[in-house]
C-alpha cells in the first residue's frame, strides 16, 4: 500500500478522482493499492514562548521572557480558535499516525500544495507520526484535474529532491515566528496597545504610510504651460510646448505664446506603417489580481479565494505563481489544452515563442492557464465566471490565430523654427486577439493630417499645478511589493523587458511572495492599519500609530531589512546557506533592537513602557503613568484630564523628561524639536497652568 497524505480534504478528493474507484472510510479512502488521507492545512504550529521557558501562560505578556531565541524550534498540534486543543485536529493526526505505521503501508507520499508551505505541512505530519523509516515520495501537482493526478502518480520523485524547498519553508516559519513573537510583545509592552509587528506586514503598512504622508504634506507648485487646442479640418490638435513658466511670470508666458502664435505651424513629417500588436503575457497571480482590482475593484483576498477555489475544482492551474511564462516541458500539455479551447469555438493555435515558453523566468510554477476541464453552464457564480474568464481570455489572446494588425503613425508638427511637436498614435485595422482581451486597446488615435498640411494654432498660458503622488492601488502596491527597488519607475509594461522584475523575485528582493502577500495585506486591513476602498489603499490612524511608534522605539523594519531576509531565504533554497544561518541573521537583527542604546533608561530617546509611573498629578494628586499617546493621570476615570503628550513637534518626550517636568516644573533644555516649517529648534518644557509649554532662553 502507498499512503498519500493530502494537504486538505478537497485535494484528497481530487487525488482519489485521479486514481479511480476507492472505498471511503472515516477520514481516508482506500483501494487500488493506495490509501488517501488528509490534513486540514496546518495541523502543527510552533510552540509559544512560555513552552520554551517552562512558564505557565497567564495570558499576560512580560519583558522577563523576551527576547526568546530557541536553540531548537518545537512544534505542537494547533489549538482551535478558543486557544484550546482542537478535537478534530487531534483525531485526524491520530489517524494519520495510525496509517503511517500500518504494516502494509510500504511508502508515504507528501501531497501538500506545490509550494514551500505545502511542502512542510505534510512533512511535519510524517515527522511527528512515523515510528520507523519508510520511503517518502512527493506528488507534485501543477493542477488538480484527474488527468494530471494520474500522470503525476506515475512520475513521483523521492522527497529528498525537495529538501531545499522544505528548508526554505522551515527557515521562513522560524524567522517569521522570531519577528512576530518577540517584536509584537516588545512593542505592545512599550505602548500598552497591541501592535502586530511582522517581517512583511510592517513594510507593507509603511509603504502606504510613506505615500499618504507624501500626499498629505505635498505643496503644489503652480506654473504656466503653453498649450494650443485649436481645430484643424474639424479635429482638435493638441500641442504642448516644452517651455514652462513660474506663476509669477504670467506676462512672460503670454509673450512666449504670442511669439509661437506668430509662427506658421506645418506638418513637416509623417511616418505610417502597418504592424502587429502583440498580446500581453499570461497571468501570474499578482498580475491577475492587478487586472481584477483595476477593472472590477475586486479585493485581493476575494480574487485569491476565487482563483484557489477554481484550482481546487480543477478549472485552473496552480494559482500562487509568480511567473507569466510556461515551462518548455509543458508544450505537449498546452497543445492538448489548446485543442480543447479550440473545440469551444475560440480561434487558437500553438505558438512556440520565447515570450510564452521561458524556463529562465520560472522559479517553481508556470503562469496561470485553464486546464483540460471546462466549467459547465451555471456551474460558476458571477464572480467565479469573472475570474475564470479573465484567465481564459488572456490564454486565448496569447495563442490566438488571428493577428491584431495596427497602423502606427508618427506626426511631426513644426511651429516655425521655434520647436517641433512629435505626436504618436495607432489605429487598430484588424482586431485579432483584442476581441478577447483588453490589453492594448487604450491607444491614442491621431488627427488625420498629412505632410505639408498647415495646422491652426492658438497657444495660451494655461495655469497648472504639479500633482501629488497617487495613493497606492491594488496594482501599484502589488508592483511595488514585487520589486520595491525599481525607484520611481513603473513595473515593466506588458511587452517590455521584464528581466529586472524576475531577477528581483529570484533573488528574494520582493516583499512577501505570491503565496503570502494577499494574506498579509488582508491582515493589515483587518488590523485596521490600512483600508481598501474600491481599489485604493489608504493609511488609517492605527497604521500611523504603528509606524510612528516603531520609529520612536528604534525598530526599523523597512524594505531593506525585509529584503535582506528574503534574500537569505532564497539562499537557503539554493543551498548557499543553511537554515541556521538565515535564522542567525534574524536573531542578530532582533537582538539589536533589544540592545540598542536608545532603549536604555538613560538614553534621551528612551520612550519607556506602558504603565511606567512618572510622577504625581498636579491636578488631583494621583499617579501619572505612561499610556498610548503620552503620560496621563490614573484619575482619568474620575474625570481628571491632566496629560503630557508623548511626542511634541516630532520629538519623543522621554520618561526621565516627564519625571523632571512633574517634579521640578521644568526640564533641562531639549534638542531635536521640529517646527511646522520643518526647522529644528531647542527648548525647555515648563509647567504653566498645569500644561506643558515651550520656553526659551532669554
């Protein structure tokens, strides 16, 4: 007997469908030489800090047991949502254990999802269940159709060939635990507010925070552009001069317009040629989410949930892929799918192109495509049809037998000898693949002008202002996270060279992965750090508080730190460093937070811990303690409103300064305040009328 352990029940059912008729038992199927059982996703989780220290968890966090750096990480069966042992998980694991150790089971198969997380889910089950060594194999499924399952069962590899993938999975799990547990507890104890500090969630929130602060603080620059929108032969010809003038030089701008208008504008060159417009590339998960977010305002968690369901039902290939290319080994499979798509009435043919098949741009999984299995009428909900249709239409466009023919036009309009204006556009002559996919449809159509034609002009000064940065959308945030080091350049367009983006992915420069990014962003939304309206992300007050407090505490978790760890994980995957090496890198970073000079009570930057007693309230005589936003009186429940802000003019007020203010009525001179105009200044804090106010040297 061969025991196959699937990651979840739905995958187990699809594996059974690929094997054939099997008898159903409680918690597993059996027959035809196979036993198929399943986990419920993660059955195991890493132990809590208290289980390493031997303490009994009271539910209250303490600085006494952090930072915690286990010499050996330990796993336990997951608790339920009530934090108590889950009877269903215990029962299923006991069944897996019994099946693993059955005498007639000769080999065990890992049928986790085809990624690093799926790899370790089943490994942990077997590692904790198996009493004696047995052959361990891997079932790798690019999709869940019966045909693919049957074929994959014939070509299973030894599990040892996936050792590096497992190592990467364990390294990520350990590192995320170290950051999440240690820094979440630390930041929460410092502020008295639950702050979710994670390796990826913080740089995601910080990206949105930085963008929104840039928008909030943006001061537009007013200027004059020289614009002509006069009509020629009934068509508007827009010409914009390259010259700009400051707002205070309106007269100069008008004189420049007069000079241009005194010239004769003529079409001095026109180039026209027929060309073929290429379709976009096949979808990766994030590119599909970008399209669905932009077109249908579909949140990423919704699109991922739907595409995952379509995968589990056998309609789409593995969804959590970061590639827009297909493996060369899949050509025969794609030919069969093309044949099925053609039978459905779509004009498709096989094309063997580098823009479609490129092994150098595939890490683990090929681009999203439809499978052999087509949904029947009425089988999908409206949202499911939207997602499936997007993938199918892009597949049809890429393999469409009908070319899109366009007329590309470039016109040069010369305004005397002052300046030339180059106008570019195109016209679709034969729609071809654009009948099925929208990429390439937004093209500028030029007015009907020919060489030698005179063009009417009427340049006028047009007041404009520089635009603030735009809020992140689903598309632009995804593009940023895939390659946060593209500076201000947009992500590679559909048919441009995308080598830089794939280099960033393979080196681990991206923030999060296709498999994790959606869940992390959704967690940030649920934590009320950010909000998503339509397809636009904005920072929320709790998100501002998170980023600013981490800054005050000296916790730097920006794209650079996160990418360094991401690169370490990729080095583990390539076998260049060990799991322990990558964990040590995280430990050193976290230890640096706890040992940083700014966290010592003597430091001018020290912001204390929630609940620290600071002094006596001058209003009611009760104790003043550190709270979320500063120092407040314990008598607030009785109506006392005494408060010292925790931050004044972008400067943290330390516990020692607050104590000095309460005990002596005045602090020493404090450096580092920043005025509204951005200028630094120094001042004393002094109590006047029971309020902290700035005072300066005479």
